[in-house]
């Protein structure tokens, strides 16, 4: 379809092949994942942030998703050698959240891998590290960059299954957590094949829809229309990062830095392939030393994913940490009175405190990615790193998540978050250790969907 005949095209904006243009939405951003306009908000970030607890959301903002296919006799061996996960029972039709570390035990990649055939996997967000390993020539595999050939939509919330069944007019109750299968959308007399994966960042029931890029607008519109009777919301760029801290899902560049600089060979390969990009801007009281913003899987709560049934890169560094963890992930709830002092300084003479944006710290600031991390203190000593600060409208609290020294991880412990850039006026904001994750709803992996009603047409058949 040409732009001239596409009702979703606006001649004054770059064309977005993933998301139909809505002329009623006025505030857009470009450049988060590509040069395409993305609405910051549809119905308002407060309303949208309630969707994954009350109804469901539809999100297209992760496009173009970094997609890379690996195939060949050594495909599984390669993934096993560079992943902390145990992959001995990785079945066709299953998905895994893979974590890859360097020899120091610091994370250099994490993302999803779907096993589509005996010797074939589709991966998401594991580049550039996975292509770097493929390019080493140590394995009998073939890698193919599929970025920009397909769409990825996220549907999350308690009504998400009902919405997808209404959109596809098929029974999808059989899709277990971290499993995927094909389904069909009937649009204008055409059967469009997609892949449905039960996974998500919301913590509640959630799915992803993957399909060919040429059908992105049609599938998005079909899901949205089917979801209207269920109260579906479209998720904007402002609201999307809010589900990660609430749900306790730690994310690279939202919360920590990949330790790419610790591997000179990886750096050289990325420069050669022009994969390096611009350096992230380091914001917050953690200061300019990027090594303090690296993370290992034990410290950020992924220790249970480490399987010592195989050799993998970083195992030697991680085994002692796994045996004797020094950090524990917690949620920090920031003190209301101290927050009001930060905002109150705007109405006083002299230097004010650094402005605290609502609802969160904007990760993407032109021209670079900005990483926000603050020191967590007890009696002036750094005991943790605050990350993912956000205002939770559901809980009416300012929160962040934090890998903190184990001795200060008990529920109710009071610590301080150092607010403000080094060299500026800084304030210690009191914070209380709370449960991690803060979201107290039943999690996706534990939800029994048999209690969810099937689509009415299916129930009658």
C-alpha cells in the first residue's frame, strides 16, 4: 500500500510502518528505537499505567525489535556456552530469557530466544554480542539479521487472553508461559499467520504477537478494535518503562550498563561493523565511573537462572557470588516529605535541587541514551545503586529498585538515596526497603488461564 492511499499516513511526519497514525494524538517522539514517531501518551500515563492491572494494554513501541536468527548444527551449543541458563531441556516451541556474561561475570547481553526448529532459534535483543560470537568462527552456525522484517506487539493485563481470542476467533488457552505457537487473523478475507508468545514485562498475564512487517498496521488495528469492549489501552512511550520497576524486571540501559568496555575484542568488532554507536550519558549521583553501573546476574536477582550443569563464559567469576551473595534486590519507597522539599526548592531563592521529572527519568534524551543511577547510602557509606526511579500511580509512591548489601535488605530498613548530580546541590532522600517486586498481583508464570472465559463464539461451538 502506498503512503498516498494509506489513511494512517501523515505527510508532515516520518512514516511509521509499525503503528497506524492517529491524528487525535498530538505529542510524539522520534528516535527511541528508530526514526519513527511514537506517541508519548494516548489516554494519559496515569490511565495507561493502570491497564496491566485492570484491563490490558497494546504496545508497539519496541519496534523495530532487534531480531537475529541463528541456525546450524552448533546453534544450541553456542547458546549454551555463552548463557548462564541451562538449555538441556530447551524444546521446540519454547522460549527462554537468556543472560550472557563476560569472563568477569558482568552482563553483556540478555534477551529472548525462541526455538523454532531442531537447529534454529530466533533471538531478540541479544545483538551485538550474539552476532559477535557467531562471527568468531568457532561454531558451525549461520547468523541472519532479521531486524526490520517483522513486527512485535505486546498485549498485557488480565483481559489480554480474551482480547487475543476475540481478535483471532480461536482458542488460545493452551499457550503456556514461555511457549509460543502460530495463530491466524482473518482480515479482509485474507488469513494472516502470526506467532503468539506468552511472555511480557508487566508481571501480569501477557503475550507477544510476532508477524510480517507488511501486516503490522492491520494486525495492530484488529487487536485494538477487538480489545475495546474489554477496556484495552494503547501504551505510550512514557508509560512503557513504568511496568519494569513495579514488576521487578531489571532491564539493560533502563537500569544498568552492559559491560562491553571490559572486552577489547568485542569493542574492536563493534567498531569494524559500526555497531558501537554513541556512548550513553551517565546521569545521577553514581557519577562518571561506568564500571559502577555494570551488573552481574546474582546481584540483580537472576541467580536462580544460573545452572551449573554446563560450562559457560563467566562461570568461574559467578560461582563464588552464587554461593555467597553480597547483594539482594529490593524496592525502595522514597520519603514523601523529602520529595516535597525537592520540588519546594523551585520556589525558593538560590540553587534548587535537580528537577525530578514525573513519572520517571527519561531514558532517551537526544542525542544519546541517558542512564540514571543514584547512590544508596547508610551513614554516608554506599550500600547499593538505585535504578528505575518512577512514580507509581497504582501505589501512589515514588519508587526505585536496588541491588543492596544483604545486611540492609530487610523489609522496613531505612536508607537514603543521594539525589543530584556530583557538583550540584544534593539531598539525601530517605527511603524504606519494601518487597521486590512491588507488584502484588499473581504473576504470569503462575496464572491458571482455565478460569478465564473463552471467547463467546468459541464457547457456543
